[in-house]
């Protein structure tokens, strides 16, 4: 660092870590239903959990190997906080697996 910016050496030590390989093993989605159709009584979290369980069965991946769950849900009202996290737990993934819900409503 140039002397005119700092009169002493920075005391903060930064550690740079390398990212592990990122692998998307599979992706899928739930069935598309119609308003008040056959899926109306099924909670979005339950649909998400079913998708996660199916993906794990389809790919043979152990739930403990999952690093993160990212799911999308357009209408999240009434679903509680972070439906992706709820779905991951309902699907049997370890509590240590983080999850994130995306909402990108198309207008």
C-alpha cells in the first residue's frame, strides 16, 4: 500500500480460499397447475419437498452431499419464511444445508 494512504502496515489479515467445484447435478420443477385445480390443496412447501426427494432418488446423491438448495416460488404469501428451507427440511436434508427462495414474478 502506498505510504501516502497508510502510515503503517494494514493489521487486517485476509485469507483467500478457493471455491470448490460447482456442480449442478439435476434440475426440475413441479407440475403446472391451473387456478383452483387439482394441486390447489397441496402446499407449495410440500410440492418443493417432493421435488427434492425425487431429485435425490433420481440422481443417487446423498442429502448430506448437498451444499445448498435454491428454489423459486412466485406467490409466497402464506407460505411462511423461506419456503425453500422448509421444503429442504421436509425432504429430509440435513439442517446444515442452507436454502434460499427466489421470487422473480413476471409482470
